[in-house]
């Protein structure tokens, strides 16, 4: 996608990694396994768990998720996560290292029952432990929560709860295939607030099908009233493997997702409203109520090159600079774990320059880049190495300042994913 594109066309807009996942291949699996068997690095270590179950598949979802699954399959999968944790934690590059962050993502982690969560967390503590973790994030879908489950999450050690609200308008939620309605949001938030989590986050999506200026403003105001510690606002994109794209192709018509200028305007308006209420901008998607207290350690460590052990079907991780992905299909994943093997099916060994570029690309998503840190870490000055890119960003009005650290303008931050491609080689 280029900056000049206005209509939201099928394709992946959000930049999640560099080099891109499309460059990963099965031939790198021996290198990934060698990285697991090698001595550990000094990088911080994180743990990601993918829970691939949902009550419904959202029409904009492109993740590996399963709906209408049997209870026995959910139990089998939760047991497999525990077994995979044991396998990964026993590897030389991982064994004995303290986790600095843990992230339960999906799918819907809150789909699991309290008993399943208790057993899974117990096994994670037996294999890894997270007593030294600075943050343990748990994603929730409002309709999968109960008061007892929320209390259990707090007691199990979750420190950051992220609630996938997306919108407060029932008609918009239904049109986009969300499983929950607004009443479930209000009920879940009462339980979350009462449980006293150290950090809370609410997710919104700008540009969902059916969104209007009025409905967006209502969602922003309702979110502000919740008083979450952080708010994350994504701009709706249309990856090719979504229901919306499939249906649009079948009908021969474009989807009704808002165009990019409208989405950026809506996010910009939300940013202004939250800034006026005392929040601060933390990235191109996130605002925090108290920057001194509320941080997103998963994001910050991940974007600065931490090691990440990834558990679960289709999950992505990286160790000692080597990227990898687990088996992307249910049977393949479970068969590997049952056989006592790490379920890794593809990977990539980036060059040192590519690892630097990864931190440049991801770091800019926070709106400013610590060029000095990167120059010290990699021995290459990003300001000099990509001088032409900084020149073009400044000439087009997306760069506020360049040295000693590049800082994007507000307009640049709102379109940051569209700007990052000029750095990719």
C-alpha cells in the first residue's frame, strides 16, 4: 500500500515484523533448532501463548482461530500448550532464564475455563516461572468473562488485562461479526475494575463496517468514561484471508470499510480527545493515562529485539535473532507436541543489518527512534545509513525532527505503517 491510496483495498497494512513473514521458509528450521540448542543470549526473554478459540470469527479477522470446537478439543489443546512449554523451557537457550514478560493472545484466551487456566498457569510456572516478569498480559473478549473468571485471572497473576471492545454500537458489532454486544462490555468492565488489575487496556477499531462520525464519537466518549489505563486504537485493514474480502470478491463489490483518510481522521480526533483528558501518546495506536506508571513491556521489549518463545498453533517467535513459526494447522501442531518435538515449521536467519532495520521499522511505530541506542548496539548510525529516507519523510511533512533522534509529526504517526515500507530492502 502507498501513502496515496485512499480506498481500503485488500492487503495487509499493519507492519508486524521485518523481514516480512513472507520471506520465512522451511529450510531455516535446522537453524531455528540450532538456536534453541545454543547457549542463551543476554537479551530479555518473553513468552507468548496463542489460544486459537473464538465464539465467532470476526469478519475482519485474519488470525488462526477455531470456532464451534468440542470441549474435548479445547482441553486437548490447553494440555498441549503446557507440554510445549515444557519442551521449550528445557532447551539450552531457554533453560533457567527468567521471563521478563508473558502475553496470552488469540483468538480468545478468555475462552478457556477457570480450571483450564489454573492448570495451564501451574504448568507454565513449573517449566518457566514468571516471578520476575514485569508484565503478564491477558486478552479478553467481553462475552467470555464471568465475575469468577476475572477474579481468577487476578489471582493467577495477570497484571495487564486487555478488553477487546472494538466498538460500543450493537449494530456495528453485529455487522462486523463480533461475538459480544455492548451490555457484555459494561458488565465485564465492572468485574475488571473491581478486581484491581495493575493495568487495564481497551481496544477500539476505527473504520469498521457501518461506522459513522456520530457512532465513532460515541465509542470514544464511552471508552473515555471507562477510565482504562491505556487505550489502543487500530485502523481497520482487510487482509486477503478475511470474510469481508471473500464476500466482496464473491459479490464483485468493494467492502464498506471506511477509506484511509477517514480512519486517520477518526483516530486523530480520538487522540485529541484523550490528550485533552490527560492521556499521553505512547505509539501510533496507543494512549496511556500515566506514562510514568503504565508501560507496555511486551511491545517495548519485543520491538527492541528481545527473545520470544512462542507457544501454540501458528504462533511466531524469535530466539537469538532467528525468527520462527509453529505449525499452522491443528493436526500438525498437536502431532509434533505429542511426539515430544518443538512444532516449528519455518523460520528465517536475518542478517545483522536486517535486525537493525527491524528495530528501526518497529521503533518508529512509537513515533520517535532512539538512533543513539541503535548505533551503539549495531555499530551503524541509522541517521546516516538511511539518510534518503529521513529526507523524504521530512520533505513530505511526516518528520518533525531528525537529530539526535527522528520524531514523526502527528500526521506521520497516524499513517506510520504506510511510511515504513520505504525502509524495507
